[in-house]
């Protein structure tokens, strides 16, 4: 089964639902599942309110501060470089929410294919320079561990690098 991970980048505008499950990050609307690894206070009031009002099957996070959000589902995160021989025990994490969504797609939803939309890193305000290169390395490692099932959008910085 294909799982679509929807981020906030420009290529998300090209996504068209095809009946497969979707995982949105932060305040992406219209997805089946949601992932948020940032603390609530990181978001401005409107985004925070949007996150709290999402109608999803599950809201995955490792933070108890989100426990009152509909579908709150706690997850166990560990950095992708930790305990690489114990992947059945945790969701791998890196420096961005879509990465965690990929782990959830594989670990929780049994994805055989993961397609990234809006996970671009072309002009991300926070993930740039060294952080972006670390993200690329981490996605490459994750994709290798998952057997090459992650597909980056052709217009994203990740395309051809993972």
C-alpha cells in the first residue's frame, strides 16, 4: 500500500488524492493521519488552533502537551542513528516532522511505498544549509533501511539524493 506524506512545501499543491492513506504534518489539512513533533508553543495561535481542530484518525506525537487533541496517539521516537538494530521498537526521528511521518507510514501503517509531497527543503525557513544536508543523509539512511520505498517529488531538493 502507498502512503502519501504531505508537508508544507510547494509540491503539496500538486497532490491529488488517490484513495491511499495520507499523513499530514503540523497543520496540513485534509489528511487521514497527522504528525506533530513540535511543542504547541512553537505555533502562532491560528496554526495552533488549526492543529487542535483537525479531524483525523490518529494524531501522532511524542509530546504529552498535545494529549487533548482528537486522535492523540503517543509514539516512541529515537534518533535514526540510535539503536539501528531495534527498529521494531520505535519510530525513527530526524530534524523534521515529515521524516517521522515516513517512519509512521512504515511502522504503523505498513506502507510498501511512501510518496512525499510538500517535503521539498527547497526554501524551508529552518531546514537549510547543514540542517538540510543532515536531513538528506537521514532520509537516505531511512530509505535504505526501508528497502528504497520512499519517493521524493521530482521538484524537491530531496529528489535524486535519497
